[in-house]
């Protein structure tokens, strides 16, 4: 075996587990383009596809013609992506998701709800949520080389004075924090022992602007660890829209799931994660929500 072949073989062995990690968080979807998305599920549901049945999860994308079998006592909420209408199904039922609306082959007729985000969301089209961010998978390459950033990395934020958080390497370390604007100008820097930092009142970030923050530390043996994250502050119109669409805390879970999906497509990933984490606590057995909550 040549050295080149050996290197290729090592790369395949290293990347194969990562490929399975990505596959594990892909949404369940029947063949074809999705017409609906599952925004809540309690109980058992399966969808037929590729000659076999697959378990349905929250955020599963359902294609036109998808046949869903809903178990006895189960409840499924599906959002039609174009119209924005929600349908609530009670099991046992067999449902075919046609392009314009669902058809119940057996079981009770569904309850139809108006667009899940209310009047403020009448022109909003929710897109299916893709797989969990690659950063979850790729962190394994640098677990011993970097400080793990817990937020504000590759995202937009609604906050002009956000809190920055990272994972401690070991107790007793001091961390150097620095934030710069898109010209490289340092806006603030400090040293602290905590693993989080909120900008002081005198440092206000600008709406629509991009920033980079870096945290670094040095271990007792002299090794230096550091990581940097890029983010931007949402523009004023996006901030206003996010506030207008924001559901009440007591809103149905399906509404909060739809809002979180909208936040994702607007690249407000940290804001969306708050809703994924709350949803995962309410539906702890759902693997998609667990994956998104852990980003």
C-alpha cells in the first residue's frame, strides 16, 4: 500500500463517524419537495417511504403524497409551508399529505388553525429546518486545541449588549477577552476568571454591523488556547419583525417551534436555540429537538 493510499484510508476512517453524525440529525422526509412540516408530536407516528416506514419526529418535512400513520392516543400538528395553516390530528388516523391540504383516509377529521404566527406572520413562509450545524461535528477535530465557544459564532443577534459564553478548560484559569469591529478596531478588552462576559453599558454595538470576539487563556504548562467567533447585530427592521412575530410564553408548542424555525432561517441561531432548548425540555424524547438544543 502506497503512502498516498494509506493517507486516504486514514481520512476515510476519520470522516466516516462524522458522516453518521450528520445523517443522525437529518430531517425525516418522504420523496419529493416538502409541503408540510411537523411542529408538534406526542405519541407514535410513522411515514411510509422507500418501501418501508420511518418514525416521524418534530420538524420532519413531509412531501406531497406522504402517508402518515398516527398511533392511538397520539397527537400530531403539521404546518403547511406555503399557506401557513396548521392542522391538528388525533390518532388513530391515516393521513395523506396532499399538496394543498391533508386528506384523512381513516380517523377523525383534523382541526384547522390559522397561520401559526398570527396576523403578524401572514406573509411569512416558514422553511424546513436543515440538519444541525456542522460546528457540532467539526468541534471534535480541535477538542484539545481551542476554547469552545458556546454562543455568538456564525450567527446574528438581537442584542446590542450581548453576553459571551465559553466552556472552561480547567478551574483557576484567567481568560483574555477582546471584541473588534469589522475594521479590526478593538472596542473592548479585559481579563477575567469567569467563563462569560457581558459588554458594559458604555460599549454599544451597532445594528447591522459585524464583529469578531476572541477569548484566550494559557495553561500552567505554558500552552496557549484561543478561539474567535464572528457575528453580526440584526438590522433594525429584522429586530422589529422578530419582536412582532414573537409568540407569548403560553403559546402552543407548535407556534413556538414555527417561530424558532423562522429564527433559524433569519440566521438568528442563538435566539432560536433558546426555543429549541425549551421545546426539548417539553418533548425530551424527540431527537431533532435534542440535536438543535445542544448546538
